[in-house]
């Protein structure tokens, strides 16, 4: 696994951008998941609780959707705290990737989908600079997840 090359300035701007999103972690996490389930309905099939939900409104109210949205955002937040420490970053990402690959059997293309939606929501809420500051983080997450999946035999 390669080390990450974030400059000090990139780390600071990525953290600043993410802080805005994480300030409202549950609502923003929920918005991201609801958009993913709505625009990519096949992603719902992984979540037994969400399968029967068709309306965005119903999903928004669901404790399961809200809980998972918050979990996703909390995991990203933990990674964002360690952009300057590859070992600690991967210490959070590796077990998550392995669980999604081996136990949950989530197709890795879905990580790219959710990362793109996170960037879209950032741009809509906080502008293009915010999105640009965070793009490298989502790229790192997806790149590392891909290699974790490869090691897990995908």
C-alpha cells in the first residue's frame, strides 16, 4: 500500500471543507444516501431494511438510513483526521474495506458512486472550492478500497 502525499495546505483545506459537511453529519449523511438510493436503486438491494422503500421522503425518515448515513460520515471524519498519517488512515479504512468486500459483498463501484455524491452535495451546499478541496480525499479512499478489494480476491 502506497503512502499518501497530501501537502500541509491540502490537509488543512480538506479538513476545512469536510468540517462544513460534518457539522450536520446525520442530515448530510442521510441526504447522500437518499440520493444514492434514488439515482442508483440497485444500491438499495444491499440493505434489507431499505429495499421496500421507494419514496425519498420515507427513506429520509428511516432510522436505519439515518443511522447508516451518520456511520458513513463518522468513518470519513475519522479518516480526515489522519490525512497526514497513512498508517492511521489505513487503520480505519482497511477493516471497513474488508468487511464490505468479504461479509457484505458490496460491489466496489458503489464506493465511487457514494464519493461522487458526497462531492456533489458539498458543491451544492458550499461551492466548487469546497468540492475541489475534498476531491483528493475521495480519490484516496477509492484507490485504497480498490486495492483492499483486490487483496480480498475481488
